[in-house]
C-alpha cells in the first residue's frame, strides 16, 4: 500500500485536495468557481503543512478524470501531470461516476448504483456500477452520454434493488420509472457530495487487487 497519497479533484465549483498519510485523512475543500488556478497551489501548500510532509514524500498521485466541468477539471489534471513528471511519482485517474458510486454505497450499503451527472441542457453522463465480491466497481464500460428518453429506457430495463444518484428534479419524475418496471426497486439520492473517505476506499481496493483505472472516454468533446 502506498504510504502518502495526494488526491486532487477540481471537477466542479470546488477545489478539493486530500492527503492520505499513515491511515489519516487530511482534506481541504474550497468553493472557488472559475478560480481553481488561483487557489490550487495555495491549498496544496496548506495541506502539506497540515499533514507535515513534503511533495517528495508523496508516492501516489490521484485525480478525478471526469466527467465534469472541462475548464476546472483540466486544472487538477495538469497539476497532477506536472508533479508526476517532475517528481517521477505514479499517478492514476479515477472516474467521477465511480466515485459517486462508492459514496452511495458507503451511505446505503447497496452494491448496484446508477450514477448520473448533468452534461448540458439535454444530455446526461450515465453509468451502471456494481460492486463485486472483491470490492471492485464493475461498470467502467457502461459510462456514456444519454438524453433523457434513453436514460429512462435503460433504467426501466433493470431488475432488483438499485440506487439512483441524480439531480432528480432536473431529469425526470422518478415515479414514472417505478411504474414502468415493477421488478425494479429504485432508491434515490439527490445532491450527493463525494467524501475523501470514498476516494481513499477506491484506491485501497485497487491497490489490493493490483488494478489501475484508465480513462478511455473522451468527455471533452461532449461538454459544450
């Protein structure tokens, strides 16, 4: 297991930096819409002081690989890439939708998660994630961009107990889906916030299973 992990997430209006050191989690999260570049290095400097380590002590770099706001997301990715190259530190990218799934599982204990993020006025980032017996999330290949109608069609075909994480009121009336499929037990979570714990959990499981995450989807072309 890596001893000192630095995690950067700038996928939305917040700039979040986490350090995992000797089983302790340090986190600084600042609301700074469109000002991530201004604050990112200040936050990194502060969290290094709080955790009493220096950059050369870091042995793993982690970033949110999307989907998310392109302008802010590239700030965090650029910083991680720069640190990785200059200090020769291993880096991995974690799917934003997978992070949401982990947080939903922590809160509910349910291993079948539908994750969604609003893309634009008509499209939605979507994924179906299932947690296997080893704790790994299976569903990376399901990540895609759908419109409202296709989203409802996909969800209405599911069976069993699922969690749907979404800004429900912006997408659809959830009662409609339950009526379409009586074999589906759908529980809803709105406005879920990803915790540092969920990100560290994913990293631990990946390391234990000797896995890496690769981001093969080009979200950038579909943001605007």
